[in-house]
C-alpha cells in the first residue's frame, strides 16, 4: 500500500537511503507515500512501510 495510509517509515532508516541512480539525497513525500530523487527526476513508492528502490518501478517526475 502506498500513499497517506502507508505504514510509517523509520526516520533513521530513511537517512541511510540514497537514490540508486544518482546516489543522491531522497526526500520523503508522506502525502504520496514516495521517496523523491529530484536529481534523477524519480519518485520511488513506499509499500507497506518498505521503500521500493527499483528504477523500473519508480514514477518519473518533472
């Protein structure tokens, strides 16, 4: 499940994650249940509290 009803993600765990494409910082969008990589232009979904860090699953953003 993603979106606002998704399980909360641990903040310390989040701080260890980086974008698999750019190795850059990810920004949590709690409302959409995604981790955003602005440099890569990708949004990685969080499903059941687990980030899905696969480029093939990520949503392209502007």
